[in-house]
C-alpha cells in the first residue's frame, strides 16, 4: 500500500511538473481527487524509451558484466539486458527509489524526475519490457 500511495504522489508531482492534464487535475476542477492509478500513463515508460539509457548512465559503470572495475558491485547483479533488470526489479526499486540511506548509485546522481520514471517503469510496465 505504501508503494501505491507513493506512486500516486509521484504521479501527481509528475503531472504538475509537466503542466499537463489540466482537465483531470483535482486542484483545477475543485473536485475530490479522482486520479486513477497513474499506471494509465506511466505504462508508457519502458526499457527502450527510458530504462536502458538510465542504466547506462547511472548503473552500468559498476553493474555491467563487461565493466573493467565493478567497484565492489556483486557479480550476480549486472544490468546487461532487460531480463537481468527485471530479475532484480524489486531490489532496484528498493535501493534507488525507496531507500533513504544506502542509495544506488552510491554517489547519487539521478534527479527526482528520473527516479519517478524508474519507479513508473518497474511498477507499471509489462514485466520484461
Ligand atoms: C560506483 C559503483 C556503483 C554504481 C554506479 C551503482 N552501484 Fe549498485 N552496487 C554497488 C556496490 C558496491 C554494491 C554492493 C554493496 C551494497 O549492496 O551496497 C551494489 C549493490 C547493488 C544491488 C544489490 C544489493 C541489494 O540491495 O539487493 C543492487 C540491486 C544495485 N546495486 C542497484 C544499483 C542500481 C539500480 C544502480 C543505478 C541506479 C546502481 N546500483 C549503481 C556499486 C554501484
């Protein structure tokens, strides 16, 4: 339940940040919130249009089987392809989105927009995409 509430919150932030979806905004309409689960729109985020680039930029330096130095990243945790990512989807969400300390990547980097997309991808997309 906590994850869902957070998703709704991030989804709302996303709408505000994009300045879109005026018609549906409970703030503008003065109606009680009727936001449907943002997976309606968030399901558009997937490996091809977001995940691969995100992982190359933020994770592959340590979590690719081809990397020269993993800086201690576990051998079994590589994100070379979409299937490997989905094998670790829960841990990726935990370490990169939900964790308040002990974040991945260790030095930080992804902004809130990128982390929102990461969450939308791994919670809403069809598994394996
Ligand atoms: C600078 C190197 C480095 C980068 C970049 C990095 N990691 Fe890691 N990662 C590590 C190390 C070291 C460990 C093992 C120690 C630990 O778990 O904190 C690890 C462990 C993990 C684990 C397995 C441990 C667990 O809690 O299940 C996951 C999943 C993970 N990283 C996800 C990510 C994701 C997702 C990114 C990119 C957003 C990322 N990492 C970026 C170094 C890195």
